[in-house]
C-alpha cells in the first residue's frame, strides 16, 4: 500500500487522508482483491496479468506489458463491488475510531472526490459508491463511546504544502515515461535502485534497442506443442519459449526475438477486467487499440476491426503498425507490424498481440494464425 501525491493534495486535512488509508487497509485486510481474482479463472491462472510491467519492452509488446489494458481512463486494478466498498467503509471506520480519528472523515473524502469531478472519477470507478456513506457510518458509530478526535496536524499541513508543489502525472504520462526510460533515468539520478530493475535504461521511444537477426533465427518451427498457461492453453512452435515478464504478462517468443526485455518477435498475452458490463468484442478491441496507442506515439491502427471467434468466444482483431525495437539490416529503425486480437470473456477481456517486423510479418502470419486457432479457455 502506498500514498500518492494526488491523494495527499485531495485531502483537506489529516483525518481525510487517514480515512482513505483506512478504507484501503480494510480492502487488504478483507482480501477483496484476492476474492475478485478468484472470480476469474483466467486472471487467477495467468498469475497477475493485470499488473504493470517495469521492463523496457519495445514496440507493441512493450506498450502492452507496460500499460496493461488501460481502457479509457481505466486503472490496472480490479474493480471492487459495492458490497466490498460497504465492508471496507465499515472496517475502515473501526480502524479510524481506534486511532482516535473521526470515521466520518472517510465519507468526507469520497464525497469530495465525487464533487470535484476531475481527479475523482478515476478512483471512484474502481470504488463504486455503496450508497450513502455518511449515513451508514453515522449509524455504525452512533452507540460507540465518545472520544476526542484528532483531525489535523502541523506535520500534515507541511507535507500537503510540499505535495502541491510536486508535479503529478496522469496515466498516459506515466506509461510514456516507462517506455522512453524517463523514470529509470530519474531513479538513477536520485540514487533510487530497485533490486529487480534492468541494469540499463530503456531505449528512447522509436529507437532500436536490439541488433538485427536473420529470419532463420526466429522462424517458427513447423512442430507445435501445447503451452498450459493455467487459464488457457495455446499451441506454440517448439523453438519458441514461454517467457513471463514480472508476472504481468505471458510472452511466447523465440530467444533471438527478445533481448533485455524487448520483444521484436512473438506474442504477448494479457488479461484485464472489462471496464463496463456487456461491452462487445468490437468495442473492447477498439478500446484496447486506443490504449496501446496512448502509450506509443508511433503506433497506428491499420484497417477496420474484424469479428472472429477464439476458443468459442467472440473476439475482434485489427492490424497495428509501430516502430520495432529491433534494428534493420542497415542498423536503422524499421517498422513493426502487429496483429491485435481481443477476446470477450464475460466480465474479462483477454488480448493477444502477435508481434513481428513488417518485413517478416507475412512469413510468420501462418504460425500466428495456427496459435490463435489452438486457444482453449478453461
């Protein structure tokens, strides 16, 4: 659990900040995220595909792994139910009362977000209003022993004043910074080192970070074998391996097609809860394509979304173009061609990004199509 700049500046006083922290602590204590994941066998089987990757992947694969499915303004977190929200309010109220803080401050914070209408909707979309928070909390605490509540402090005022002068970033800016290596450079400059971080910064957007390889080094074998990813099974060429990137995506690729986290040839598979109920496969595909574009200024959608079926489920597909992380034979950047397929699975969306340099896409397409035809969901 962490507290971001936006939360600090949104709180009018220390009690409101404590209120939202208590609410989030209650979600953790009641294991709401774990219970939500259990509702989706695919999300459970792929072991955390809803996270954001920290690697320096290039092209569409990099955008997919770094941003996840950020549909519209959607976050990478599973959305809580209204029942979860009511329970988190109730448990959060207990936490606050025991800490000597008025539980009503919890309701005040959420009410303020709803009224502001700018920074609020994103957080509230994942924390739906369970009803009248204030009334529910007042009813809960009315018979509790009276006590002198603390509401603010000079320390919080100082921290909030400092926070208002710190630049905050939206989801698109964060994704772009991850892709072009800005955050890696900032961390290095400030002496912040993470044990699992790549040793070098990511290549700037549009720059080739991998040397060229021959098509023979990445050509799929005609022999396929089944890869069991838990929530789904898919056939893969025998000379392509299943690679996991920080538990945020499943990647199947030839060794020569990946380097330092960058993927130039292969397929990236991700899963995410759909942003709204009853979204069609076509609408999901459009939303995912837009999300990928928001994280890659070089990406373009080519042609129209086409309907198809994958593993018995409705799906949509569309072609994408961007810049490959692999240099061409002349050492310069070369175009990448990708095939995006988004499958509608009830309340979940699963997408596949089949990645290749544009020059070799047609040679790999039969293997991509065979892989997609083999998909079976559990």
